[in-house]
C-alpha cells in the first residue's frame, strides 16, 4: 500500500478503532438482542412477597402505565399488573419479577424529573437506606439529588446523581454490581426480605432484633446488652459475615429471629460482638422444644458460614441453654 493511500484511509481507520462498543450505546435490533437476557443478579419477587422492594415494583408498574395500589404487598392486583406488563413487553408471562422484568421496568431518572419512578427511588432512599431528609413526592429535586449521589458514592458507583441500571440494581438488591455490599446495604436487604421476621421485644431497650437491623441499615451502631445488665448502654457494629449469613439463609427459608445483640447472654457472648443470632422459628416450625427443625436450622446456619463449634441447638449444645432455639455465630 502506498503512503498516499494509507494517509487517505487513516482517518477512517482511526474512527473505526475508536467507535464505542458498549452495549448501552447500541440501538435497534442489536439493543433488543443485548437486553434480552439480564446479566445482573436481581432479587426475584412473586405473589405472596411483601416489603420495600415490592413498593418499588408497584411504583415502577404505575410508571409503566399499570393501575394498582402501592401497599408493599404482592397480591392478586400486583400479579395481574406484572403479567400485563410482561405480556406488553414481550417477556415470559409468569408473574415472577426476575432480572429481565426488573430491567424492562426501571427507568433512568435524574434531577428535574417528576414521576412514579422517582417516587420509587425516594421511597428506597428514605425507608430502605435511612435518608430521612428525602420526601417521597415524585419530584427529583436538590435533596433527592444529594441523597442519590451520597448513596452512589458509598457503594462505589459513579456519583453523578443519575439513577440508571447500576444504581437501580444497588437500591433493589442492597449491593453494588461489584458484589461488595456494605453492612448497611445487607441490613436493608434483610429488612426487605419477607421471609425473615425480626423480633421486636428484648430486655435491652432499643436492642431488639428489628431495631438492631434498622439501626445498622441507617449506618448506626446496634444497641447491645451485657451479661450482668441488659441495659448497659453499650453499642456494637453488627459484622458483615453474620448479616451475609442471615441474608443467605433468608433466600430460601423463613425464620423468626429472637435475638441479635440485645438481651442477657454469657459474659463473652458472640451476641455482644455483633456476630451471633438466635432463631426461634424455622420454616414455620417452632423451636420451643427439640424437633427436627433444630437440626435443619443449625445445618442451614453452618452452610451459610457460621462456625460449627459455635452453632448450638437442642442436639449439639456443649454450653447448654439452647434447647428452645438455635444459636448461630460467625467469625
């Protein structure tokens, strides 16, 4: 090839090499093909579920033109709206909100927008992540913009104030796409999981399981008890390993948590280190007396990373005192 010929072709070659190849910039049939299968992991919702993410789902369905109540309960009305949306969007009509349905539902929103998708963002920020200054009014103003940027920054996302795919994913799943969920985001995920019931009573003021998780989701320390004084005024940071284990077990099991950091336990209890939890009911079966659910719950804790030597039930109980619940502790 002559030098003159090369000089003529060089601009075109450079343009071709620098052309964007990101799927986000694709259009037409290629865009449809690229978006046909979700590559992110989303929490699947279906009829019978409830919680913060169902509220988000309902707001987004409204944004997409469906008529339904926003009450946080995935009932028959929400199921119908989901199926209608799936049918209109060319998705599998099964009523299950998995990755493909989530990614069709979400809408990019930014400061200046005003709609139900903005309400979904605001509700997650305020009720799911403790941004109490955010008002759920559907208007993406300066306050919402500040909260979004702070949320993005804390989760390793681009803090641009634009709620796109990755920010929606972090809001709904409680972790960034990199899989580095913080203790606060894991706590929010636990709060939003209808399979995990957190007890609301404790001998420690503000030390019941639900309040422990609510405080953690808001970035606060959890109130703990002491062996000699249930209200000793001490606090502890709940450890990520324990929260991750609880969230993992809640993916496929239902449970009632009777204690995390509060209450009166042994002097050096892992509860007071933010590493342990007690289970009082497992998949609908009370653990008030020895039964097969004791073994099932203990095995599930161990599978979720708890220390086998510190996971006690009615049948494995070296320290004693665990015949009416299962105690699980992580390192």
